[in-house]
C-alpha cells in the first residue's frame, strides 16, 4: 500500500533530526540537473559572460586610462589585475542570489515544488542544501571558466590564485544560504527587488573598481563589514599571494553566513510547509 504523507511525517517524528534532514539532498540536485536540460541556454551561460564583459569594459577600457592603483600595502598594482578578484567575487554573489532568490521564489509560490518535496521523506534541510548545492555547482563552473580565461592573460600573478575557485564557491555558499533564507520571508515577487537594492551598492562601493582607501575612515569601516568586500578581499589576497591571518577572518565571516542562513532557511521551510 502506498505510503501517505501523514505516515511519512509520523515516521520522521520518531527519529532524531529526521524532521529536518533525511540525507536526500542529492535528489534535489538531480531534479535541477534534469530541469537544466529545458532551460534557456542564455540563462545558463550568462553567469560566465557577466564578469568577462565587466573585465573588457573596465579592465581593458577604463584600465587603459588609469594604469595602476595602490593596494592596501602601498604597492602599485595593474588595474586589470586589481579588479579581476572582485569581479569573480561579484559573479559568485550574483549567481548564488539568482538561484537562491528568484528561482526559489518561483518554486515556492508558482511551481509549488516544495509542497511536494516536503510531503515525502525529505526534510527542509534536504531542500535547502539541495538548492544551495546546485547554485554552488553552477558557481564553481563559472569561476573555473573565468579563471581559465584570465590566467593566460597574466591577470593572476600568484600560484595561490588556484584557490580563488574554492574561495568563489565559499562566497556563493554564503550568499545563497542568506538569500534563500530571505526569500522565505517574501510574499510578492516585487519584494525581491530589495535584493538589488542591497547588492548594487555593494557592487559599486566594496572596492570592486578602486581601493576603499578613497573613502573616509568611518566609511571604510562600514564597507569592510559588507560580505562582498569580505569576498573580494579573500580572492584578492589569494590571487596576489598575500597569505596571512586576514584570509582566515574572511573565511570565518562566510562560515557564519552559511551556518546562520542554513539554520534560518530550515526553520522557515518547516514553518511554511510542515506546520
């Protein structure tokens, strides 16, 4: 006889933690892989071309006029080399937020996918991890492709730059976890515009195109608390070979984002679909 959703729910309540996590994250990822086959190709490849277009416009356009900038240590750095890490961090942020906000909102309110998923033995943490894992897979692909392009151009001066790829995945993980948590609080698609309200200023002012030393000291402190500055500084430290304790601080920052985002997402999905 077929197992009903009620029977599944009762069975899970008897297992410690099974209400939240049933070890079925891979099925959410597999569903997204199958859905990718019917996706618009432009939507898939746009994550790669976005940072490349910014590099061409600013790095090889504006960069011809600027020449060099001074890094935090007072050393002159080629402008194109300066913006590459920040563009990679921005690409990780934008790609993660697109998957974890707009796509998740559609699945929650239009496709009603999570209602069906959570009526099975899956828990809310399975769904959260599955959606976020999918955004990380895409983000890793975009980061790898971008690094393959910029490295032969001499824009990654240190061998440590190879770690920029896992760093970009870490950044995407942090933004995806927080973005999905925020999406669970939205009641209309217009509310998702608030995402752009926060991400656009971060993109413009987090040291993406010039050092934040151009700002007053108070403003520098505020910017240093922003996640995109943390991400850009992490990748910049790796690509420049500046390996120090500050990198560990950036990693810890995103670890906190990930833990908090996953906890809140799981809690919200439980309340929305299992209460």
